[in-house]
DNA sequence: ACGGCTGGGTTTATCGATAAACATCGGCGG
DNA sequence: CCGCCGATGTTTATCGATAAACCCAGCCGT
C-alpha cells in the first residue's frame, strides 16, 4: 500500500471547485467563509483523510510554529537522570500544556566535529539552560535572533531567570566556618577541558559556567569574611552524579585526611559523597560534614532518616517562569526574574571534630 | 533596537553577486561549489549573522525536519513525575542524541473543546505511548500518515514495541494465589470516565487501555487456572501516583478488611499502598501482601530495606527501541518488538495470614 | 436612484528554501 | 580538430500554505 499522495489545500479546493484560500479560511478563519461552505469543506477533507494544513508550510508563511526549543548543555540522556533537570522540564511543560505549545528538546551536536550540522529545530523561541556560550549549537540558537530566555546563564541582553547562587553558597560556607571547619573541599562540576588536578579557591573560575563562577564567588565571600585564606579551600571537579560524588569523596578523603567538610555543588554529588565517606569509615556529621545544593529528594534507598544540609531551589518554578516569559510576554523588551534559593540546615553538617587539633 | 530583517539565502546571494542556489549548496552540497566561493559565502553569511538556511523553509521543501514527536496520553507535567515515563524518555533521547534528531514533546489538547486546534507539530514521525486512540490529538497524529511507532498500544497496522504484560501479570497473581491468598484486590489506573465504584475481575475491560486490558487478562489467566472465581478479585481504580495508591489502599482495607493482597498496576501505586497499609496498621508482608509493576527505584526516603515484589520492565529500553525503529529503519514495512518484563519476588509478598481462617 | 457597506469569495504575491534541468568552459582522448 | 566530460554555476519549478488586495451582489439609508 504505497502511501497515497497526501491531500493539500489545493487538492481539496479543486475537488470542491472552490479556491484554496477558502479552504484555508475554513480552518483558520471561519468567520470569512459561510457555514455551508465550511461544512462542505471540512466534510470532504475528513473523507480524504486531511487533518488540516501542513504545519511546515504554515510555519514558513506565518513565521510561527507553536513550539519552544529547550537546550541543556549536558547530554539529554543525562538530563533525564537528574531530578533537578527533570523538575525544570516539568515546570516548562506545565506552562506549555496550558498554552498548547510543543516542547522541542534539542540535543547538543556532539558528533564528529566535521559534521557541524545545522540547528534544525523549528521553534518560536528558546530556553537555554546551558552554561556555555561557546558550544556551536548554543551559538546557532543565539544567532537565530528568536525570543530567548536564559536560565542561570550570564547574558544581560536576554530575558533571564536567575538564582541567588552566590548568596546561598556564601551561607553554606559561612555555616561550616561557624561550626569550626577550617579544612574544606569544594566538589564542583567538571570543566569542558578539566585536567582533574586539585585546585583551590585562589584559582581563576571566570571561564567556567555562570553557576560555578557565582557559587565560587559566594564561597570566597564567606572565607574572606572569616579571614580564612582562600588557598585553604580545595576545589575538586567530578562528573555530576552520585557516582562522581562518591569517587571524588573517597579519593579526596584518602589524599587529604585532614578535610572535615565537603561542599558539594549538587545534591547528587553530596549523596554520592555520603556514600564515599561511609565507604572509608568517616562518620557524618561526626567526623565529616557534607553539604549539597538543589534540595532534591534523596535517591532511592539512601540515608532514609538523614536530611542533607543543602540549598533548596525550586527547579520546577524556574522552568515555569522561563516558559511564561517566553509564552506570555506582558510587554516588549527583556524580563529578568530572580528565584530565591534557601539555605536549609540538615543533619549532615556538624561541629568540626577536635577544633583544637590544628 | 528593532530586529534587523533577517538574512536569507537570497539576500546573501545578491550581496555577493551569486545565485541563491550556490549559497544553498555552500551549506548542503559543498561538493557542488568551489572551495573559494564556499568560503566567501560562509564568511559573508557569518558577518551578517546568518547561521544557515531557515529550517521551516527547508523542511517544507525537503519534507523532512529532523525531529520526532512523542505523545503521552497523560499530561506531560505528569509524565515528568513518573520514573517509568522519564526512563522511557531517556531511552528515546539516547538514540536521538546519537542520530542528531530533535524530540518534540506534544501535550494533548485539553483546553476548551471548541478550541479544537490543529496538531501543529512539525515532525518526521511519531512515538505514541498513548493508550487511547480516541483522543483528538492522537487521531490527528495517526491521520498524518507519518512513520509511527506505538508503545504498549494496540495497533497491528503500525510498528510497535510491546511488553508481555499479560504473562507477567499472570505470574504475579499466580504467585499470590500459591501463597494462599484468596481475597485480592487489583489497584488499576483510572478510566477516562471512571465512576470509581469497586468492580471485579468479572467485569468488562475491553474498552480500557491496551495495557490495562492485557494485565487484566493475565490476572484472569491466573485465577481461572487456580479455580478461584473471578468475582472474588476486586478491582479498584485510582490516579497513578503514590497518593492515589495510598488513598485507595486505606479505603479498600477499611471497606474490605478481609483483603490480604493488593495487586497494584504500578510501583508508584504500590509504594503508596504500602504507606496506606501502614497508616491503618496492616503489616507487610505479615498481614498484607502488596505487589507492583514497573521495577522503579523506591521514592526517596521510603521503605529502605524492603524490596517490592513487582514486575521489572525496562522502560529505557522501550524508549530506545521505539526510537531506533523510527530513526534507523532496516527495512520498509512495520517492525514489532517484544520486550520481556520479568517477575521478581521481593519482600512485600508473603503467605496469606491464617490460611485456614476462611 | 445612487454611493457605501458588508458578507462571501477570488486573485495574486510571498514566505525561504531545495531539486532538477540547463549553460559554460577548459581539458583531453581519439 | 571534434566531441564529450567534469567542474562550477545559473534558471526555473515547486514545496503548501497565509495575507492582502480586490471583486461583486444585495441591501440600506437618504
């Protein structure tokens, strides 16, 4: 059964002896066509299995297509393992549902670089939850000149939804310093070309993602205020998942047993770090404090009674607001929204052990 | 800063005094244009912020757009709370990443019915994980006549990815019957127009979703084989989330205290049912057995030590295979794949209490 | 009796690309 | 020296719709 040539506005029109404009109007502009003709048209269209105008053609002509593109900088298949990203998508989807918009998930091009294919997405705008401007796909998206909302991304010229990462992180570190911790390590996300060596807060983070940069600034705010030297705070990067956190923690604690606190840049890392710490016999919060960032539910079967000390941010709300800015613009021009993240003390941070030891 | 009129193939061509076809070829058909000209074109295009041909126009002309549409029958914002659906999407996305395809998430039209707007998605094919054919959006998708893969859906004319729900469910119920249970209730998903009354396995489920129908058949297979009357197995419907399971369990166990086993059609329901049972003092598996379906991780902080008796199915694999059928077709015609779900005995099912009581 | 309005259609231009057929030209085998 | 080929461009048709301008009959008020 070779697929029959599909009906078009024109074919329907000529079947019925009317003009294609009338058929178009029957679908889009019912007021411009008599009820009788409209019924005749719709009935005939149904009978030849025509379910409305071709979306690509319509989109070309009107310049709108009813979809928004969402770009993560991570792999999509990663995003679908990360509760934060999932909640973000849930927020976006709730608005899109309301507005009847489709969501186009756009994987980054990570194929062989010579392939450099074009960003084919047909969308009316973008939500970028992507820390790096430099990626070719992101560049292409920005070059389209479509309405765009960035999330946790430094782009003053665009609408944005931002979190107070800096202040929140400052609160975390201040909390640990107040508990007497002096040997801290930050567990952060990998750079594009990370070497993996241990750095410290003295180093330069201005090339890293907006989020990392802001959080590092927050850490500095806290240590500077406490008079602790930046060099005393180590920085270690690892992939953002439970496994990465576990490996990083185990390794750090073995190399630098004097550490008493791990400041993780995500809850996933933190939950992993808890497992890593347990694996080499460090007790939390007795001999080690661990903090996270995000406020997600603990992974299944993990640390049931214990609540993580973390920064709670509402990823769903971030998604929702971003989608709202794109789909329900109150006004021309750009909009910027700040979402407050909240520092919450849990059961994984406590007084530094033997404060006088050093 | 009014948005400058965007560059097009034609404008670039006339800027450079060449024909628009050459510009098109520079992007799509490098072999057909001299290296010198191509470089000149790309350089100029860059300088006027042109990042490649307009996707809608290209899609209209070529008939392809590099995206696949995914339709759930539930709300999208629900799908992003369900580990099964998320894993399914992860599977799809891993293939799409590989193939460089975009994913269009299409919310069902649930606005005012008079709105009956058209399915605007611009896609090359569909993955339908949608139990009901009757929904207008699903109808429109099917009417497009594009390559389509259905998942857990009864459509013999299309490619499909199916699970052996029936046999798996049969195993679950046979297991419970073997443990001596004679008063069972099935906790299932809501019908489109459910009334909420308690039914039994005697009732008719042929109008319900494919998945529900198959699983009910599996249950019947087991009870019929054991000589247990179908009327002895209750059927109760509730929304598919932990809360729904909890409410349904609490209510069922209060109305029908003689029940000793709850057969839940999803793990989310089952985890909810465990909470519901606990809330009214039933011990699992001592005085009540609970089974699930899916094999997802337990929700955060829930029943840490206890493993659910359930049917493990690989939702990620389902998504992957569906996407592969769509994006990497080996041959013409339709393909059907079966994915085996596996019954696993956990700690939530045990011998019926006081087998001799009744 | 006549100009203006309105409901219901039609004509024509256009959205921005790709595809296929066609032109031009230098080189090269016979 | 001729005819053909490959490399490089150009012309023209087309994908399937929407928008804007236009046309026309009937009706209305004056």
